């Protein structure tokens, strides 16, 4: 397949490219913001075509999109804390950017589009799990912008017949994740002998998935997903933030004296949880157990200081 990967230099997008560059002809479009990094693609640097650009640039998209069998949109602003501090860039990238990309795909007659989204669009759930028919009830500016982009994509499917499917996933972890996110932040802080922050009482629950399982699921939806449908990608471990912290402390042979209580985030969702029956019907099965994946992630950051040390200088 000829695949255009927007946001392909970011954490999840670059893993997608590294995983399938030997099987598919890849074009990467990325604006190279603070979280987009060509170093993420060095292992496959001779196996894709790179375009430096923005999904909000309609003129550029008219040149780049035609000729691809699939467009997968990983491009997004994604850090909740940054969206609370300032939402304008989130609305621009995650709503206007999606609309601009969907229009370009429609104009080009793209055979398949995948919009990559998040479980955060549903808000918070006390018990049970959301299926794909659950109402959207986002709480953070980030989640609201992703919900807006999803609705734009679905509108293009229903109004224009654009063959777009949406995936929604829980919290990702793995190598090459920008160190503002909790797992790499905690690992790199602990490696450097620094403390780590734990929001509130640490009781917020997240569903964790290795980035490789996420990317395999996205590719499956790109191949077999039904246009206009939403597919959940559930994780392999549902943990409180306190439980996650304990796992990371154990992995880095640190104790709770390295943990600092931090004021809780504004509008902090208590729990996310997804069902993934529709995706499993397509043939998906996660293959990275959380404990093994977390141990391998710790080992990767310990062995790749040259990648993350320059980035840590820019983490608030």
C-alpha cells in the first residue's frame, strides 16, 4: 500500500512508520513541532519520503495527498496540561487540521482514511467500559478538540461518503515517547536521580497499551475497517496512577521518597476504559503484556540517553 502518515515524526506515528516501512510505501508529513522529531525515524531513514508541512495547509495537501491508497492521521496536539495552559493550538491542529485533511482526501478520492483519536473524548466513567456508541463528553480542551475532529471526520463520511474510519485508544507507552508524558518523564527523572510528581491522590485510572499494539490495530483498521465506523483499541493493563508509579519505582530500584505529591490537574478525569469487541472481530489481539512492555521501555530509555537528554531541557 501507498500510505501517507500525517504526524509521522511523533511518538505513535513514527512507530507506525518504523513498523511497516518494509511492507508499505510510506510518505511522512510532519510540521516538526516540539514533539515531532526526525531522530524518531532514523532506523528507517532511507525507507520513506518526508514532507515538512502542516495538515492545516490546504495547498500543500492538494499536492501531497493524491496517489496514496491510505491516509492515516496521527497529527495532533496531545498533551492535556498544555491544552489547559492554552487551547488555541489544539483547536487549530485537532479540529481545523482534520477538516482540511478530510477535504483534501475527498478531493483526491483517497480510497481509505483513518483518523486516530483517544478514549478521552468520552470524559470519565466510574465503572464498566465504553463501547463505540457511548456519547462524547470531553472535559479537557485537548479532549474536546479531538472530539471535534472526530465529528468532522464522521460528517465527511456521512455527508460526502468519504471512506474514513476512526480509532480511539487508551494511554500509550513505549520507546521514543516525548518525555513530558508520565511514563518517560518518570523513567528519565528516576534515571537522573530526580523526584517524580504524582497528581492528587494518585487514584486516577488509565488503560495502558504498548505503542506497537496500537499501531498494529491502526493498520488493521486501515486494511479492513468499515467506512464511517469507530473502533476501540483497548489496553492490556488498567492501573491507577499510584499503581503505575509503584511499577516504575520498582523497575528503577527507587522508593517512595522519590515521589512528590502535586496539586491535582484541573478537570482531571477519574477513569477511562474501553471495550474492543469490534476490533477483535477484525482479528486484532494485543501481544505485548504490560509488565514485559514496561520493562523493555525502561531498558530503552536507559540505553538511549542521547535521544532524550536534549529533549528534557524543553520539558516544563
